[in-house]
C-alpha cells in the first residue's frame, strides 16, 4: 500500500506537481541533514535555521490536514495575522533539531500526497478547501505547498550557504497558486494599468488594475501598459519578497517595455508577499 501511494500521487495532480513536492521535500531534508548548527541565523528572516525548519514542518502538516478535509483555522489571510499564527505555532512546538525536522518535512509531504490519492479514489478531489489564503481547489493547494517549501528552502539554503532548489520547472508549477492569490494579497492602491507578465520560456498572463481592483487574466490583456519579462527564479523570488525589483533588474532577471515601462519596478510593491 505504501508503494502504491508513493507512485500514484504525482499522477493525480497536474503533470509533475506531485513529483516536485516530493523532490523538494527531500531536497530541503538534505539541506537540514547536513546542518551542524540549527541556531544559525537565516538572512532576511528573524528566524534561525531550526525555527525555519520547524515552521516548514508545521506548515506541511497543516496543508496535509487541509487536503485531508480537516479544517485548521490559521489567521485570516492578512500578513499580520499569519505572522501571529506562525509565532504562536513555533512557541507551542519546541523542536529545533535539524534531523528530526527534516524527517517531519518529508513525512508530511508524503501524507499530503497520500491524501490526494485518497481524494481521487473516493471522488472528492474536486472539492474546495479553506486555507490560510482563502478557498482554493486541491491542485492550487498543492501548488501552494510547493511554493511555500521552495520559499523557505531558499531561506535555509542561504542560511547554510548551500545551493537552493528553485528551478524553472518548479517555478512553473508554482504559478497556479501565485496567480490565484494575487487579488487577495494586493495592497490598497488607486492605480489603473494593464500588465503582461511573461515568465521566460514559460507562459504569459495578464494582471490589470482598475482603481486598485486587481484581476488576473489567463493571457495578456489588450494594449498592455507594461510588459514584464522575468526569469523563472527571479519571478518566484520577487513574488515571495526575497528579491527586490531593482536588485532583480540589475542582475538581469527582469526586462520591461511598453507605453509605461517605468511601472515595472512598482509592480511587486502592489502586493504583500504571501
């Protein structure tokens, strides 16, 4: 039974997503299994390596519960409430040792994928699930899980001075989640503008602002004001607040053109990173 769950889960999600979740969990675990000191600071975060790993283990468990149909209230979707929920969960969960947390991250990712299999078998895979960032279907929640692991996997890699595991394929699998939550994480604005976002060697989609109201389009809008071409890794790091727009442009991650190209550096500031 265990072998069947391990091999079937990738087939019940969009192509490659289950495999990416599993491989990313193992890549994060490999980082942690090589970590000598979980008290090392993580650049850009207030957490140590051990605290970041503990948060990942807890978050994977939360998402495994959600995809199993168990409701787990966790903030109200605002950055402040999510930060408070994160702090509270870390206070209640004292484990900081790298190897036990590495094992938990992998185990909870497998639990998530096994729950996906069960939902496919019992015909409930098309249900809508309540998550910390609103309601979403199972596929988008799986994309959320992958995005979250990649973001904090990147943090751990920086803290441990090791290569990160973000790549073009995995970023493409994060897009469903990132596009789904853009309207929810938009900050108040009076902007009216139309953007085309093109992920290099990947899909293009539209994001429009009408007096600050945000709509995400499946394709480019008519007569966009600004077209932004961004590398896959740059796109995810900017979306998660790990890379600023000017840094990204100076490193060649971003090109922009159109009638109002100066809007490109402003675009990431129109959202609070999830």
